């Protein structure tokens, strides 16, 4: 690990907007540069695929840390996430009480305990999944803590305060107005945990919602006489969050979704505290409550990329887009998600098996698995 922000990354096969190219990638003060090589250190990436850093829009924990119990652990989680290639993420808080939400936002605003020594992924804000969800589709969320949508947007629901994305059920009373208010504040709205009809979903999209949370899971599905939320999301030009662990959505349905909407798919981990621990299997099995309800996964985004290729037959560059360029576009992050001159040097280098070898965040080498 190095605190140096300038590097010459040599010998790698680099994924650019024009495709794979073999060239030395120049990073100057944390930014991808097109000029002459600077005075930074040389990093040998021979034999590796250099791609944009991964962006996870839904993660609840990992390496033994549970954001629902300890939101401040987002900074410890951030330092581990680089091991699976993640350079930006939305720590995700499921339905919880007001005090826990306030604690989560405060932890984000305060920054890492030791900012000078911090070397991890960039948490760009919280994803609040709930509490405005349909009781009939609460899934692993505590039904008792679900709330109706308030008539006025809570004042802390802004990106500056730490709220970047909100998941809500579009059929709830007041949803359209809340969606409009949130998007006006710069918050991305995703629909999920919902029994919405196609018409209710369309009203949400018209109000400004742009994404669906974990497609097919905890939502009305596809029926030949009743077009539910899952079908509406596939038909509308929305981003599609999807958990590619092979359990939440079986491989054949992942492949079907890919054939219909590959350019809108956002692979998310929905990982919980088991990820990265000895309790997690090598294949990233789903996590369940005692009654069998799915309650997240133990897969990292690197595993999701490998699964997506295995399930659909797509190429590495196509799979990588679902965890880089597409989620960056979803959040409006124009400074990352692609390897281009002028963008942040958030980079991940993969071996021939798609395993993470190197991770750079803002030009700093924060993980070296060699």
C-alpha cells in the first residue's frame, strides 16, 4: 500500500471507452493524465486487465461489520472493500429508527477517524432502503419499523447531509410528491419492496424515480394478465439493480434480463456482515433469516462480475460496465466509472480469472494482492 498519488501503471491491458488497449497509464495527483509521465512510482501491471474501479450501490456490511448495528463501521468496511475491487460505494441502511439514521448520517459527515491514514473505498453517501416500504413486501426489513411517507421531505434528505439514494414503494400515499421532492434535492430515487402495479410504477418514473432496487426480489413480478413492478422496470428506461449471486435471481433469469436490458443493469452485492469472513462460502451464497427469507448476500462485486459472465456468456468489458460506468451514470458521478483523461484514477486490475490483484482509489494504491 502506498500514499503516493502519482503512478505510471505499465504493461496492463487497459479498458477504455474505445475498448481494450495496451498502453502505460499515467496517473498524476490522483487524476488520469494524457501528458508525459510524471515522477510517480512505476507499477507493473503486466498480464493484468486494468478496468475502472467498481461502484457498489447497495451494501449492508462485510468482514464482520454490520452497518445496521454500527453505521460508523462504514469506514472500516471501506478499507476492506478495495480487496474486491470496490473504489466507491453507497453504505446501505435498511429500515431503522430515526436515531439510527441520524447516527449513520453523522458518521458519514464526520469522515474516517484517522483521515490522514485512511486508505479505502470512497463512500459517496448513504442508500436509505426504507422505511417507506410496502408491509406485504418487507422481506428482511422489520415490518414494525416501516413508516408511511411523510407529507414533507425530512430536511436531512440531501446529498450534502449524506443521503444519496432512497428506496421506497411507489404505491404508498404521497410517493409521487416525495419522489419529486427528493429528486429536486439531488437524491436518486429507486423503487422497490413494493406491490406496485405498472401504472403506479409509471407515475413514479414520471415523478423522477430512475432505478429499481434488487430487481425481482421483494416486488410484484411478471404475470401475463397483471404487469407488476418487475415487468414495469424491464419495460421502462430505468436502471436495474440486480443481485448476481445466482440465488436471489437464478442464472436463467439473469440471462433473460441481460438480453432485455444489459445497458441498464447495475450489479450490486447487497452484501451483509458475512461477506469476507470465514462464514461466507467461496461461491458467495445468499444469507437467510431463520424462516428462510433472503436477507442479503455474501458475494463481492468481483464475484458478481464473474457470475455475470458465467450466467450470460458476456465479455469481461460488458460485465465490468455493470459495476462501473452504469452505476456511475445512475448516480451522476461524472468523475469516475471510465478510464479517461481527467477522471479520478479509481482503478482495479484483474488477473486472467477475474480476481482482484490491484486497487487504486484516487490514484493511491490501496490494495496489492500479489
